[in-house]
């Protein structure tokens, strides 16, 4: 695959929009494996803000020693979220992703103490209940990617009193997914399983692809970050 430094923004947008077209899990994994070498260059061209903003959101709400906190980075990709968290003082990371190609690139950064492959939303997370001080899933909760069924699993592996940070897109092509996700988040809160700490709406989440359909006159789509804290039993 050609390096994205030689691609136009339109070509990068077409490649990124392909993420949301496939529904076959094996096909998606092949796509991500092939995308891994160019992933970071592509999302930089699209001015993708989610890793930086999610790390800031978690750091601002976290209570306790960030240096000692064990963080699970779900759908970790090439490790952009861990990079941002490290800059905030976090040091201990485990990562999960369905794509071995993405995991291979994340491993080269030397930030993670543990990396595992997992088909997110299709199998239980490979971790004990109540194991992590913080759990994040950034950029993967959207139409055509990781199903919302993964969210109770994120909650399960978080320690009582631990924090969960989740993101999704606000654009029209993701509206059905976002509404489904919001209903689940609210249901878990009403059941007393976690409490909302912060909801951060972000106007310039990333540059839109044709599939994402920029809103109004903007070339960008918006997004949202949710920060929750797991309740004690």
C-alpha cells in the first residue's frame, strides 16, 4: 500500500470511509492489517482529535496516582491513545485489538506491558472482572466497527471506583449507532452500575469523508466523549 504522504486528502478520505462499509469481521480485520503501516499518517491528515481529547478527558477526571494506574486500551490500534496518556503521566498499559497488524505496530512503541488480540464485541475480554483502574475505547464505537455489546464487558473489567472513557461520532451516518449506544449508557447508569463524570461534545472531531457527510458548511464532523466512574457494589 502506498505511503499516505503521497496521497491526496481525497484519497485518504476514501480509504478511511471504507472502514464503515464492511460488515464481515474477517474482511474488516484484513482491511485493518493492511492499513496499519499508513494508519497514523492517514489520521493525521484527517486531523483526528480523539486520542488527544480522550486522554485529556480521562486525566482531568481521574482520581488517584496516574503513574500507578493500570489502564486497558481497547481497540488500541497503533497505540495513539497510550502515547497521549503517557504524556499525561500514565505509565501502565494493556492493549486489545482485533487486528494483529495494528498490534504489531503498537508493540514497537514499547508503551504496553501486555498486548492481546481479541474480537471485540464477539467474545469476552481476556481479563478478570474488576482488574483495571481505567478502561478506554477511542474511535471504535461507531457504525460498521465495534458493536455496543462490548460496553458491559468494559464495565466488567473495570475496578469499582475505576473510570471508563468512551467516544463516538455525532454525524448523521452514525446517528442510529449513537442513539443505541446512548440508550445503553443511560440504562447502565439507571441501574446504578456507573455514574456519569463528564460528557464532552467536540465540534471539530475530524475532517469528514464523503461517507461521513460533514455537517452544515463545515468540512468536519463532530464527536462526543463520555467519562464514567464505576460504582462500588
